[in-house]
C-alpha cells in the first residue's frame, strides 16, 4: 500500500516585504526617510498570504523568534480588508488577508513581539484593485443587451478603429 505524501506548507515569497535595514548613520548627516513598505495589489475576492520579514531586526540574535503578532487595518468598515489569520515562519510574519474595496489602499499596521523582548512596529500598504475582471476600452462595440462584441480571436471590436 502506498504511503500518503505529507505536504509542508510554505508561505509564498511573491508577496513578501522585508523590514528596512538598521543602518548606522554617520555623525553630522541627516537620515533619510525610507520608502513605504508596499505589498503587491490584491483583488477583493483573493484570500492570500502576505509576508513581513523582520530578519534585519533579529540579526546577531540566533535564538530570538516571533512570539506575538498584532494587526490593525485601516480603513476598517464593512466590506474592507479583513485579516483571516496570522502565523510565523522563522523571522517572517505571515498574514492571510481577504476582501477589500476596489481603489482603496489599506494601511496594515503590524506589531511583532519576539521571545527576547524586542518589538517591531511597521505599516505596510496594500492596494486593492479589480484584477479578476479584464477592463475593456470605453469605445468597445456592444450588443443591445450590453455584451461586448468580439472578433474571431476574442478581442473586442473597437468603434472608430
């Protein structure tokens, strides 16, 4: 009888942001503000794993690890972005996010506590866009029922072209 394969879940690196480095600033210089952390856009129907890597904050502290993850999302009205669950994979916090309003950029404030008492608090932006529906040109030919008329290859027929 064959043995059933065991599957190991690994978060997708496609939606990973990395904590900005802790680089010392030479005396007499003004530190620059780092660029905002931004995840790739999601569709409102997606429920995906998004990662926040805090390895830079734990550098040189081998035994330290993530013990707590707190998340606050704004805006947070009905139909807005939701947090389905959280988890940790080493120095990476994993957030499962769903829903959201098209055209909204959400601020996801993540506060991470570590076993050695460190606390990392950052905001990551997450734009929500309609990615599941292909947009069509405003000059596409439509039938009386509103359906878009296409050629043999499935491309919309454009008026005036």
